[in-house]
């Protein structure tokens, strides 16, 4: 099969696209509550370290496979494996990656639909003057309403797939170029507002002054896993983007830029969220409900809180929208590689993800007692096993393929960092990233 003819229009477009894939629920929803449960600054310090030793090297491995193959993940892996004299069965890694993204996007779309509901509620002033009990009860009632969940899930998926159907330059690139700067602008606006609250200094100390007594093996393991989840590595999504990468772009510089932008989103979101939480004397370790219960309570009691809560949920919606678009693209590319037109491939992906998402939406009501595995319902399964097990397993196989299977000349050319840069990257991946990824996988399994 011939190489893909599509390319990102500029180096900036590639960086924004990969950042758009990485930035989403992991930064704005998952990072704050995971940091809250794992000691704040201690978790942050370890997390940043693992981004450098684990996230960036494996991200580069995934992108360079796509850049070297210039095809969809399945076709690129198969062709590169044959060039190396290895088994063509490596192409199954691309299929596994597509399945992983499929599972993640199915629950991602449901949770992202919550942000639509909460944005509308915020703009309408429904949280103004509401008590903690009323907000908590309202969230529970929303989860128990399958009709509302399905409507918002359907609306979010429609927003996502219409952009994907438009193609790389007219769809993904155009929207990323528009929404990513807007997202950062809103984040800076929220962080500026946070600086005016009484909890700002407490939030900064909690995020940036580590207490090493808080470091435990569990904290370290959570930090490793989050470095994987937040950078969107391990599902072959970035492999598809590597296929569109401009010829003259430095992959290492692009990967570092993406990681820096990704971490900055998590930090700015953490500052904004925890400043408000501490200003109201609330507990930062509130778990997953931090976003949809704790924050509305906290903002509702602050001057101008209704406006700022609306800005926050708009930010969350934009972040999840760009991330979902960039997660859907690899599945569409995979089907295109099998002979489907983009429009047909997009329709197949949209319908499949929508149907799978219904199981997650019903997990809070009709299917609440349906617990097919490990005593968990469908939503709990698809929101834990793919991120905690499938992503590290995929990342482990990607790293092994790039650092051990791919021909040295091919990998070096795709990396674009010269022989010295290639050897440094390869040694880090072989002797640091792969063992660490294996530990993340074991942690997810256990």
C-alpha cells in the first residue's frame, strides 16, 4: 500500500495536534484528583520525572514508527516489520491499539457529555446559592437519568466525528489551531482568577513544596501510570499522527514541546482548582467527584463564582473535544488502510463508539447491577482496564518494536536527531523506559 499523501500543514500544526490528543480529561479531571489522593507536590515531582524518563521516550518511539511507515498503524507496523526481517504479526499491535482507543473513547464520550450538561447548568445559574447536599443530589440524579446521559453522549460524539470526517487539514488541523490557543487562554484566565482567592498561596505550597513522607510505592506507581495516560501513548494514536509529520521537523524537539505543554495544562488546572478548593476549606482528596461535585460547591460560594464555573466547564469541554477528535482519527485511519473511504470509516467508528458508550451510560442506572468482571460495571471496566492495562501493554510493545526490532538506519532517519541523539534515545528506551513500562503494566494488572 502506498504512503499517505496527507501531511500537517506546519510544524506548529503537528505539535498542536499531538498536544490536543494528550490534553484532556487526564490533565483537567484525572490529574487534580489523583494528585489530591497522592500527596500533591510529592506526586507532581515523581510524575514529571516519569514524563521525562518514560513518557517522552515512548512517545518518540510511537511517533517515529508512524513517520517511518507513512501509513496507518497496522500497515506501518507490518511493512516495517517485514523490512526488518521480523514477523508481519507485529501489525496486530495496530489492531490492539485501535481497540484500546475504541474502549477509551466510548467512556470518554460519556464523561465529556457531563461537561456539556454542567456547562449549560452553570450558564443558567443552577449552582448559584445551591447547598452542598443539593449539588451532590443533582449530580446523582443526572447519573441516574439514562436519557440525559445518552443525549449528551450523542451530542459530544456528533461534535467529534463531524470534525474527523472533514479530514486532516480541513478538520483536525483547523480545529486544533483554533481551540488549543483558546484553551490555554481560558486556563490562564482561570489561574489569574485563582490568584485573587484566599486559597492561592495554600494551593501553590501544596502543589510545589513536596512532603517526602507522602512518597509511597503506591504514589510512585500512580505517577508512572498517569505519565502514560496523560500523554496518550500506548494506543498507536500518535503513530497515525507521525505518518502526517512534516519531513523537516525535529521529532525530539516536538516531543519535548508537547510534554511541556501537557504538563503546563495540568499545573494550571491544578492551581485553579485547588485554589478554589482551599479557599472554601474543602478536602483536595475528594476523588473523581472533585470535578462535578466539589468544584460547583466551591465556586457557588465565591464572588462571581457562577461566571468562573461556566468558564471552567467550557475549558473542560474544549479540552475533551480536541482530545476525542485526536483519539478518533487513528481508528478512522485504520479502516481507511483496510480500503474504506474516510466518510464510511468515520460513520463506522461513530456508530460503534456510540453503541459501546451506551453500556457506560446505562451503568449508572439500568445496568448498575450488571457487573460482568471483577465486581465492576461496564463503565468501571472500560474506564480502568484500557488506561491502566492496555495503554502500558501497548506502550511496552511499541517501545520494544522501535528500539529492538526496527532497522537502525530506518529508526535513526525517522528520529532525525543524528547518530548521537539516536543512540541516547535507544539506550534510554531499552534500559530505562521499557523496564519502567513493565512495572506500570504490572501495577495495572495487580
